[in-house]
């Protein structure tokens, strides 16, 4: 499809691509910026002037050349798409520059391309190629395309031979950013040069060899003339010279040139290899017996094929595939769409699947890409267990054990966001050490993204790009290679202050960073290396400076932190003297957090003996195992599943952890009243190791309170009044500070009775104690509860229990203490009464 419009879409840059990856393969959407340069005579004499007839012809020829590529793509019978969006802004309005390009040699192209960048405000660095790539990046963002390149048409109408001054014809930069084509060239030549932008090699004589290779798959140039062991096998192709016009007219291209474009379908399924990569899906699912839904939560993300292109300077693994939808099926039935996604490389999946048939035994869930046939691995769930997509390593689940039996039930949910820690055989937290060692890579390699846990960048005012390379140099700390940065058309290793810095961004925060600062040169004796680390907000956390370095010396710079809060690090030198940098290491404590259903994984572990420990937040306690720790013996490459933990929340005052504060808890507390070295199970609710009036006050404050129903069994965002009172404060509140569960049909405020204490005092003026007791007996339990504790009592049954307790308190006030049997429950009431002598108002 050819378009001259702006596309509306989400962020279009392919997954894995940087701003400088603008034409890695010819698939998806491509912006084409057509530029005509008009000399203004200020430096070179103006010998060429564009006419409207020329402009119209070039626009037509451009469209014809692009249509050729669309036709050839369609002949591949693939499910992928190809679309060009043409921007003729700088063709309809030629850009004035002081040079006449056709009158100059090809080697002067930086002069007129730089002049164009200056005219459009994109001359941001000293590197013309990089600035042109960034111009293309801005063009693709504006057009909403995956890729972008520029065509410079060079006016050659009045030139004697139609060539540049040194005899050069048209040319193109493989991988972009542009092609330069004389105005008299045919649409076939334009198509040929556009092909080079996406890496196909020339196939005509006295040019590229049969043994050369290029493109995403590093495809051999099998249709080349030079060095071809079987010239008769050659076919007409747009990348040839002798058969170019014929190939253009008949929409022909050699198979090897097509593969260099990315058009290779090894398994014949209609999906080109670069896109034929399964999606990744992680997560966990479980059947919820309370709702009748199967619930799955997780993440799906596209994956990439390794980029083998020897001519790709950045060497990024890139895809334009997207996650399109999530599907499910029951007991092997037809796939049904559960949710669709707008246009994303990574999505959060949160589906609740209802209407499950009676007796179902298996549900399967997968995500599907935008191209038919691209799917994730299939998740399989049953109604009887929590299932997760296991990875090599240790996999497990943490769940809220509502009934306290240590076994998972369908009404029990996993808490998300909890920390799980991996320990070694000595039960010490493990710190994984990773890094980038220049000696592990060939000289000239780009190592910016070789480690998925860290992205290396060159930053500063005197670097020409963001890449980080490897160079063989003297004075390396280990081996013979060090880190290097790009500058103009070369690579250098003299890192210097704010001008040339090595920045390391970590995919997740780390605890420790180390890198070697090495002596550089005799002119830089006494140079000092520097390492600074920062948190995610850009705050500097620490700085390390070496001693002055002398000939042959190096010093390891290390910064370690107790917390995993190092988001990025910057290594350089102090002031103007330079250092070399070598041997980057960083470490991460092996802790992960549970997913939304309580799942966790420690992936990619080597063989060994491990321990896994959960760190339960305050208010929760492990039930299986009660230690909160499990041991795991792992073989090489093994996937260990079901390293699970059951946990339970508890209430203050709930001594027996049955989820309710009632007479059983009062009896336990009474039996241990005054006991030192006490625990929660003995009634010590405020953690001072003694069961006393403070614990009695806590129990009274939460009397009758139950944990939320299973569906709400997680710790609430705004927790109710549950917790120890301030030390030394043993008073019982007159009312709960807030309802634990919403009130149901509370007594109207106008029906509230006089509190018991006031009513009894009034009765003493005109009646005996017996009459007062009889009068109290006429009150309902609910009325008594509201009278003592206030109208905001949580539930009717709670008002009943507190009312009964209040009746007993009232009777105890009138009854001699020695006439009452002091069993455990009665002692608990005594404790409550003792705490209630000084009413507390909240």
C-alpha cells in the first residue's frame, strides 16, 4: 500500500530498536522522505534549478519504485504487510543549500547533507550520519511508521555525464539513513537503491562477491556474479545491473536478496522468520469457587529473533510483531477470544472466564500475535489447583490459607507484592554477580546490549553516538581489551570527565557495581577514575574516586549498598585527565516479589542446594510451613515446581488464630494473665512479653471482630482499628474507632438509650439496686451494646455479643466479688472491667 498521509498509532518504533535503528528489514510500515536540494550560489555556482515538471516526474518515479517493492512482497504469499508512507514536503519545497552536489565529488556528501540538516534544524552533533538517522527517527514518529529513510534526489539535468565529479553514480547507505540518486535515473534504479537501504548486496560483475553476506539472517550473496561457482544458477534480479530493468518490469528478485530484506520463510508457514517467534506468556491462574470464574493474571510480551547482520552497527534484536489478543478453550474445544489489545509489544493479562460448563476439567489460555500463527506457549489450568507457567529454576506460590489447614482451596487467594528470598546452602541470601568483560568479545564489537540486565551507553559532550564498543589497547586491567566510545568516524578509549562517560542502566536495581579505572597515557599521569551511582529518581547515592594512577596501574572501583536501589551508574575520570575503563561487574540479591495471584519464580538457577524464604508483612503468619522456609535440591537445568507457602492474616486479640476475637481468646488470655515471656498464643497482643491489662484492652477493643470474608482476605488499604494501644494505656474505648464491617440496619440515632452508667446513677436516686438491675434486664442485648459502645457497632451479632458482655459487667458491678465463681471466662470479664474503670473516648 502506498500512502501520503500520517498514520495514527501507538508508539511505532519496533520492539528492541533504538532511535538509530531505522531500516533493519523491509516489513511493516516505512516512511519515505523525499528531499530535493537547490543550490543558492553562495559557495558553488548554481548550475541546476528544479522545474515543476522535474519535481512531478520524480514524485511519479518514486511511487513507481515503491510500488515495485509492494508487488514483489505480495508475491511472497506471506501474512505480513508492507506499507510506504511518502513525505513530499521537501520535494514540493526544495531545500536551499550553498552547494551544487552534482558538481562535487561523491566524497563531499557530508557538506551538502550537513547543509540540509542545518536547514531543517537537525544538526545536533558532529556526526552527520547519526544526525540523519535521528532525522529519520523523528520522521517515523511523525508518520507513525516502523521504519524511515530519506531519498536525496540530485539535480543532474545540465550535467554533461550525469555523474558526480569523481565519476560516481547513485549510492545508498545499507541500513540507512539515505540514498543519493541523480534526477535522470529510472524507477528501476531508484528501486535498486531503496533495496540497499534494507541491506541487499549488489549482484553485478566487479562488485560484491558470491561469498559476501548481509541482512538480518546474515544471508550469503548467492546470486552474485563475482566468484559464483555456478554462474548459470543466477536469476534476473533488481539487485543485478544487466537484468535490473527486466526484473523491475516483471517484479523479480533473487531469493538471496529477498532474504537479506527479511523475506525468508524457512518453515513455509507464511510467516517470515524474523516475525515467526512465539510470544512469551507468564502468570498464574486459579478457579474461584466463590464467583464460578477461572481467573488468570500475567504478562505477555513479544520475543525477537537473534540479529545476525554483520553490517548492523547496533546489532539489536528487533521485531514489529504485537500482542493482539488472549484466547481460551475448555476441555479441548474451540478457541474463544477473552480480550483484545490495542497495539502493544507487552500487555498485562487479567481475565476472568465465566460460564464454565458443569464438570469441566481443563482450561487452556494463550496469547496471539498480530500475524496469524504467532502464539504463546499454552497455559493449562484445572479447577483443583493453582497453575502457573513454570520456568527453569524454582517456581512456587504463596496463598492466604483461610481455613488454616495448610492446603490450597478454591476460595483461597495469593497475596501479591510479597518478597521471597533465595538463600544458599548456609541459609545466607545469595548475591548474583553479572557483568560485561571486554575480553569476552572480539575487537570492534558493540557491547551496549549484550547483557540483558544492563544497557551500556556512551554519554557526554564529546561522543558521536550512544554505543559502547570493545578495543584492543594497552594498560587493560584484565586481558587486552577495554571499553570504547564513538567519536567522529572512529572509536576511542580515553574516557574523560563530563565529556566522555560510560553509563550503565540496570534492568532492575542492583546492590553493587564495580569497574576498573586504568592508566591511559604518559600525558595523563595522575589521572583519577570516578564511579557514581544513582537511584531511579536521579539522586546520587555514592561516589568512588581512585588514587592518582601511574604508568601501568589500575584500581577497581566498587560501590556496595545494603538496599537494591542502584538504578544506574556513571564511570569516567575526574577533571581533564583521561582513564581507560575495563571489566564491569554488578550484583543483585536474589529476592523477587510475588505476582498478583501469589506466584513467584527464581529463573535460570544452576544446580545446587537452596532455601526459599517468604518475608511475611506485619499482620500475617506462615501456616505451612510455619517456619516460612523451604529447602530445594536442584539439578542442572531442572524446573522445580510447587515450592509453596501458606500464610494467614491474624487479628489483634485473636490468640488462637481462628479469625475471630471471642470468648475462646478471652479464656486463653485469662489463663495466662501476668505470665512473663508470653507469646501471641498466650495472649500477649502488644509484644511486650507479658499478658496484662494492655492486652485485655486490645482484646476488648476487637471483641467480636472477624476477618473479612475470603474474597476480601487481603490486608485492606485502610486497615481497621486493629493494633496495640500505646504502652501503659489499659483503658477500653467506649466505642470502636471505626466500623470493621459496614453497619446493617443500625438503630436510629433518636432511639439511642442513655448509657448504662448514667442510667444506673439516676436509678440510685429513686430505687434500689435490685430495681436498677431489673430495669437493665429489660434492655435488649443490642440496645445494651449500643448504649455502652455507641451506635456505630459493626454488625447485629456483634451488638448482641457486646451487649451480653455489658449485661454481665452490669451484674458484676452489683454483685459482691466473692459471690461469683472465678472461672477463666469470668476472669477475662474481670480483666475487661478493670480496664473499663476509666472510660476512653476516641
